[in-house]
C-alpha cells in the first residue's frame, strides 16, 4: 500500500506499537490492514477432538491479524486506490473474495488495500473513515458491511469524501444507491429466500423426504440470514413430514457451529437425519462435529457459499449441496462497477434500477454437477471479464 510515506516491505504479525505508528491515522487499537491472502487450508478429513478443532481454528484466525505494507510502485498519481472491506480472511469465502479484488486492482495497475472487520461494526466503519482520510477520497470501496445498519454511515462517509462505493449483502431497506448519485454506485446481493429453499429441498431429498433436521442460522439482523431462514421455512411448510428439531444461531462461524452440533448430537442422537446451515463455514464446523462421532456421510449437511471445502464435501458425499456465489467475482466486480463510475465509463444516474440494486447469479452445487464445478471454479482460477459489469444480473432486489 502507498499512503504517502516511503516504506519498505513489511509484514508484522500482531504489529508492535512502533510499527503501527507508521500509519497513525489507520491504526485503531485493533485495526487490521492487509493485502495478504492466507493459504486456504482445508480442515483435515480425520475426526479430531473438539478442543483441538477450536484451538486450530483460533490459531488460524489469529494468523490473519497482521498488517502488511507493500512497497511503493510506479502507479499514476491520480489512480484511485482499490479497497475491499470484508469480515475475515480466515473464512475461505472472504479469502477468495480478497483474491478477486487483488486480481482486479492488478488489471488496472492500482494499489490494493484489504480492511478486515473481524465482525466488529465499530471497527469496520472507523477503518473505512480512516482510509478515506488517508487517500483524500481518491479510492473505490467494495464493502460487505458487518451488519445492515453499518451501510448508511459507510455510504455517507464515502459520499462526503468523494469516493465511489459498492455495497454487498447488508444494507437497510430504505438506503438506495440512486439517493446518493453518483458516489453510491450499486448494491449487490443474492436471492437468499430462493437459495435457502433450494438447499433445504436438497437436504430433504437426501433424507428421503421425512425425519428430523436441525438448522444453523447466521447473525439474525443480517439480511442474508433472514432471507435464507425464510427459504428454509418455505421448504418445511411444503414438506410436513420433515420436522425441525431445533434452530440456533452460530453467527456464520465454524467454531460456534461445531459446539452447537456437538450438543445436538448428544441431545437428539439418531433423531437428527440432516443438518441445514446458512453458510459453508458453519457447515464445515458441522461436518467436523459429525466426523468426531463417525457420522460424516451418514447425516447429510447443506451449506451456502461454494467454498473449496464445501465443494469437496459434496463430491465426497458428506454434503448434500451448497450454493456458490463466486466470491472471486464479488471481490472483483464490486470494485469494477464502482471504478467504472469513478472513471466516467458509466453514469450511475443513467443506469436502470436493476443495475443499481441487483441479485447476482448463484449456482446450486450437488453431487450431479460438483465434479465439473470443481474443475472450472476450484482447480483453475475463475475467468472474469471485468468489463462485463451487468452480465450476472438476474433482476432488481425485491423491496421489503
């Protein structure tokens, strides 16, 4: 990153106060600024003890708490900085999102910064305000707000600074890009009701259409969590022979899911025929709990996000399904759309509303298409046409 000073390349795990002083405006007590992308390590297939799983996951998350300052390069002085703000690099979904952002920034010769909230709304907003001040507003932001209310102060800060912003997933229903022309360029989401129902139906099919299931939800105030739960409920209404034994919130986290599912296995035992999870990270924690009890492959699981571990679990018969949003596309195209507005390629005010608030394209991955999906999306780097801004638009987001 270049913030006006001549800095040598530096990576500082748990950065000291001396190193953090190099970027005073950008270092709140727990700030994490990085363009590093940690390896996407799969969780081993062998059963592990509960404490071992939690310790490994915590250690991996801690390894992402670093600050990286890349060497200055010969960027044009007026080239805006590309910024992705995401929840956590320890989540493979957001790690892939980060790779997409890096690829887009490289394609236009721009500097790239990743802001990591680690699920802290106050920190996420403060870090964005800090990078806006440091760049003088000459930046493009692609942000997955930690929670829906966070989107408003983030957008307003960008508008005030003259930056261009795309939001994804979370925003208040009454916050619209066309109310903040031209700086608030677009909001991208995916139809959580539709895909939550699709994965629930895949699970119901896998258990033979009857029996008890349990379900894991994301942060209850998050729009995707609300929509996906609604999809699950729709599928259950259409399948009265399937009983929801319990629903609990695991906040999108594998460790919380592991603990909840471990308790469920003790409480419900063989009554659990399948497990529905609102994202892949929770589904992976679920799978590890099943592996610890030698139940992997016997109790089907579904997730959502299409991360590598989930696709491999579908291929192995341990997951019944997942849904891929293509986070590589999200990380790159969110920047590309806002950059097109910043550079005058598009005039947001003249774009139709289905280009301003839109659903992207998801892919349901089951045993039938998992091998081909793995070859095209996991084994090889996704091929994205960064100029095809609207190619995956499937319609305007429903207004609640």
